[in-house]
C-alpha cells in the first residue's frame, strides 16, 4: 500500500498540530518524520515529495526510532476517514480522475 501526499499538503494545520508536535518532541523528530514513521510502521510506503535537500534528508531519517503503541494510537485517533482533497466515493470525481470525464 502507498501513501500519496502523506502530509496532505499541510492542510488542517498538520505541521502545527500540538499532539504531533509533542510526539515529535519525545523522539527528537519533526512532525513530518513522525507522520512518515507512523506510515512505515503500518506497512504503508509513504511517497513524500520535496525539492529541498534538507527536507529530503529529513524524510529519509526515520529509521532510527520507533513509535510506541500509545503514540501510534494517538495518531490513529486523528483519522477522520475523509480525504483532505476530494471525495473518492463521488462518481463524477472518480470519472474525472480516471480520465473518463469527456
């Protein structure tokens, strides 16, 4: 499984979320690193995009720590089962994305 846009383009104040920041502080990691590590620990391949060398390095530097069960659960509880981008269940949207919209 893959996570496209794992940071949801920073929507919903993701990078300033107090819970994610607190988790990052406990491990000496950034919010982005916490998110990527959470995905990897769930067996999901994150496809994070960056053009900045320091952020690319930061995105790779997630294999020297492991989130504990409690932190994994805190992050899981943030799931709203709703896309930040579009409704995947809307037929017109799916047709447009698939190139079927003519």
